[in-house]
């Protein structure tokens, strides 16, 4: 493998915790830090799954007022444990409208796999706010041009990062305590792991190992 494609793992980071940083970790990290949000601004994370649970941690660790958005009140405590300052139950209220009541978000990181909620989420942006898509499907967005222009909104997408950026994400995690929530499974149970992923059962990532007992 070319040396330029490798990322050095810092001391203090468990190898199992390291695994998600090569994809979900660096994706969430870059989506937030590259948005250029004002110091102390408000960052909302839509979807508290494999990407979202890391985005919440990074946003809080970077010093932003962090709002977690997910379906159901049963996820609120977990979101707050991850560092969220506010929680919005998207099953109980329209998340964009709820964000607007809070004063609007400077950045919304959309981590859910369905893009359908994105149109409504745009209403929750503050002036000059940004919506960044990192979770997508084959859907499309309908964005009123007047809203984008009059409010100075930005709609963008983001995908992963370089090996150097992965190293930076891991180094930041070591110094701030950001860690993925994972399930460890033996490599022999890879098929079962895929089945669990497709059903949405894991909380929040599965990492396969060559010498790991199941569970």
C-alpha cells in the first residue's frame, strides 16, 4: 500500500476505536470544522447513528452549542451523554421549525440516510447558515431560490477525508475524549454483522476482529 494512503494511529487510541475514524470519524470531523462556523455558534446534528453520534461529540468538543435531532424521546439521554446541549424529537415536532424557535442553527449536519427531511430542515437555519449533507439516498432536494438568496444560506455535501485529515481527527479525539460507540464481533460473524447493520440494530458501529468473542 502506498505510504501516502496510510494514517498513523496516535498513542492512546484503541485499535477497535480507531477503525471507524477512517470513514465515519473523519467525515463527521471535517463536516463540522470545515464549515467555518463562528466561535460558540449553534450546530445541529440530524440523525444520531453511526455518523451522527460522532458528529455530536465533535461539535460539542469543538465548543459549539450542540443540538441533537432524532426520532423518539428515548434517544434524548444518549444524545445528551454524547455532549448534546439540546434535543429535538423529530417524531413529535418538525425539526426545522423547532430549530427556528431556538434561534436557528449556524450549521446543520444531515447524517440520516434519507434526504427527504432536508427540505424542512432548511427552515431551521439562521441567516448565513449552512446545511451539509453527509448522509444521502437517491432522492432530490427542492430548495426555494428566494430563501437561499434572502437568507444567505449554503447547501453543500461532504464525503470523508484524506489520510492526513484522518490523523488529525484521531489526534483531536485523543485529546478531547471523543470515541465511537461500537460493538465488537469476531470476523467469523461478518455475515451476522451485515444483517444487523441492514436492520439498523447496532449502536452505533460494528468492528470486526480476528480474536474477539461475540457479544
